[in-house]
C-alpha cells in the first residue's frame, strides 16, 4: 500500500520533504532531484532555503516544459525553476536541466533528455503534484505507463487550468515535452504532494483506485518507494484515511519517509 501522510498544512508537508532531501544530500552531495513546478512544491523549496549551503552540488531535472515559448518567457518552466528553485537555493544553473533546453531539435529532445538522465545516474527523489485530470507531469489521461520523455498535446482542461499564468487561454501552448510515466517510475523515491479540496477526487483515485492509464497518477501504485503527503482537504475522499493516520503516528523514526 502506498504510504500516505496527512498533515495539517502545506508548510508542514514542505518541512517533512525538505528534511528528507537534506538527509539525502548529506549522504550524497551530488544527489539528483526531480523538480516539479506550480504552486504545489513551493512549500518544499521554501523549507529548503535555510539549507542552501548544503545544496550547492545538487543536480536537478525538471519534469516538463512547454513547447513554443520564446527563450526567457516568464512562464516557461526554465524561467519558473530559475526563480523558484535555482536562485533561492543557490543551485548551479548548469546542473539543473529542463526538457528541450539543450538547443537541439525538438523532434529528438526526449531521447536526449533520457540519455542525460541515465548519464546522471537517475533521479534519487522525484517531486510530483497531481492535476485535476489525474495527470502527473504533463502525462495526460491515456498516457502509457511505459512512456518516456516525449512531446505531448495538452488537453483543453489542462490549458484552461494553466491559463491563470497567462494573459488568456489562447496564450497557453498547445504542446509540451514531458518525462513519461515510465521515466518517472524509474526514480528511486517518488514524493507526491496534494493540497486543497480540488485535488481530493483525483488523489483518492490515484492512491486507492484501479491502476489505469485513464488516470495517470495511479501509476504511483506500481512504485516500490512512494510517499504521498496531503493536507486534510485533499485527504477528504480517502477511504483509508484513518489507517494512514495510525500508520504515520506509529512509524519507526529510523524509516524516514
């Protein structure tokens, strides 16, 4: 069963994950982090700020990127990661990658990113959020569990959800390049965060429902080391919430996340 931790606030979730990352980096200074964007992982990045000196050799690989935005566009995920992760945490920009950022042709960007992930030794800890459609990364419903980094067409729902970051929905790119579900499942530890009532239905389906490509987030059930951390609102639809609380309250401290 997937480990689910129910906390009283996103800030508490951020602290738990930051502590796990600090412990990881203390074991391996050049640890590889899988970086997610959006509002969900922000509490983690905020909680990591006091540990910036420890993180200078960390390497990072982003989950996804829009296709078609001009270089330096403020809503490109490269720009977002530079603002929210690289600058506040003092990371080396040359050690943080975003799909398609190597200047090569988009047609083969996925294969090149996969090769770079392998060359780095793979992702030690992958941060994830979950969308209202159940997507993780930009893996929309119907994505293969064996999929690798590739160009995808965004659903209109995802474009509408992301329109708040743009002047209008028409400005949201139609295409993206995203790590595949198979790529994500290769990470050694998955940490999925979800906050707010709007995520409750998709979260419950991902954690407790059937494993199906119709809900890409359910792929986490196939992973051997996955931690899901949610607030009370996001946990509202979980059938086994009381067990999750009981298990967390009695978990041996030496096990970590």
